[in-house]
C-alpha cells in the first residue's frame, strides 16, 4: 500500500482538514506525492510564485491568514512525478499528461465519495472540457466552499 513520505506529510498538515482526509484516503490506493510548497503559503511566498510564473493569482487558496490558518488548496501529483512538456517524445508526453488526468479523476471521485467539494486546476470551471483552460495547473486541487 502506498504511503506519504515525511516531506509530503509535513506539507499535508499545513492544509485544511478536509484536504488531509481526502489525500490520506487517496494515497491508500494511488501512489502520489504532495509537492514542496504545495500547501500553506504566506502572501509573500505567493507573490514569488506569481512573479516566477508558477501561479497566476495573488488570491490563491494556498495563502493562509488569521481567518484561514490552513491552506484551502494543495498541489499533489501521481508518483513518481513526470512533468509533461511539449519537448518530450509524443508517446512519453501522452503518458505523462495522461497520468495527471487519471489522478485528477481518481481524486475527484474520492472527494465526491467523501462529500468534499473540490476544483481541479486542469478544469477550473468543472465542465469536463479540458481545452478551454487559460492556465493548466494539473497538480492543483482546491476546496469549493458551500
């Protein structure tokens, strides 16, 4: 049975309890990792992420404050992580990107079964049309409030 490394656990505990429950369940049957910097961030850390082009908004649910002391977003990926890039040979690219989409579907279904509402960064408007994204953030999952 897969399990999180100490590093993944240290990032996971900075997240809202619903995300902890969700990804603790996911990792039981789907080997994955919580990425460094993929949990709680300060406002300054988020500004750096935007400046580096890693994130597109300063209004990220990763940012914690007095009202939200835990991250309401998490960056997690199938393990081992193979980032899809257009520079890859075509079949390697298809395999790499397919793993992220498969992992997202598995995670979304697990969240549904647990009654946790999430949004995935590969389908921001949750319409299951993947070609209409202005920014693909394939490792990003965030809570939907309400």
